[in-house]
C-alpha cells in the first residue's frame, strides 16, 4: 500500500506570525524555509513514503518542493485549508495512493523515526527498538493521529484510504478528527512522536528550540536578542 505525504505550506515570509515580536520578517522567512527543507529531506529518507505533495500559494515554496522531486499543487488566494487538503487527497487517491499523511512544514525537530511511528501506528514506547526500524502495519481502513503538545490540534494525520475522510483542521481538531474516524467506522490510533508534537508557535517554543538546537538568537529590528530574552 503506497502512502503519500501531503504538506500544506503558508507563504514563507508570512509564516510564524505569532513570533513577529521576536523575529523580523526576513528571519521568519529563513526559519520557515529551513523547516520546509528539513521536512522534505526527512520524508525523502523514509522508504514508506511513496510521494510527497506540497500545497501552497507561495511560488518559492512550490519551487523548493520541486527541487526535492515533490509534486506541487498551487492554492487559490483564499482557499480553505480543509478544502485544499481534501483536493490534495483526491489527487493522491487518483494516482492510486492507499493512504495520505498530512504533515505541517513547521516541525523543526522532525526525524525519520517520527514518520516511521506514524506509518507503523506504533505507540511511543516502540521507539525503543534497537535498530530504529519498524515494520508497517497495513490496515485496510485506519487513522493514525499525533496531536500537538496540548492535545488540542493535529500535528500529523495518517488516513488509509484517503477517500471520504473529512479533514477538520482548526481549533480542537484532534478530537474532531477522532470523531470523524469514529463516524466512518475507521480504527483510530494516537501516537506521541516527539519530533511531531513539538512545533514552533509561541515565544516559549522558540526559546525551547534555541536550547535544543543551539541556533543563533533571533533578530528583531536589526538587533540580536539573547536566548534568555535579555
């Protein structure tokens, strides 16, 4: 069963708007571009991902995706995310995809092991495997979800098969996606992949990322900020 990864990408320069008080526009664009690079690289290294499809209205994001051999789908200016994902899933299904993995581009700590957890439908304890590789459980009909750290949003969603499932991204999407799986009679499993659960949305997230990655401090209005905010 082939699985396609689908990555929705906001315009690179306008992503991470909640960090605007910390990061200047150019710094946010650089950050989102770097995270998209990482996401595409990770997916390219996972044998269980057959194709990657990037959906965006940003030509730069689409160009970058094509450099990795990904398929692209250009959104309209005001297209709803759930509608865009439904259309992207139909594109994948029309090309005989058995499942789709919806994954945001802004997961800076994403790793191959995180994606393999989603594909395997494994619990977080399965990451202790000595060789880091796990077999993929092929479910005819199944949903696997990794929530955000607050267990409110959906940071990754694997749907097999992709047809008929209604995407419900937005506030409270984690529970709404579980209810959608229940409505369709699809077995649902929740995984807690660390590199997927961690996303960059708040100032606290930014400084946690700084501490883990050792990146240079952000630039605000041309001034360098220290990691402790001083």
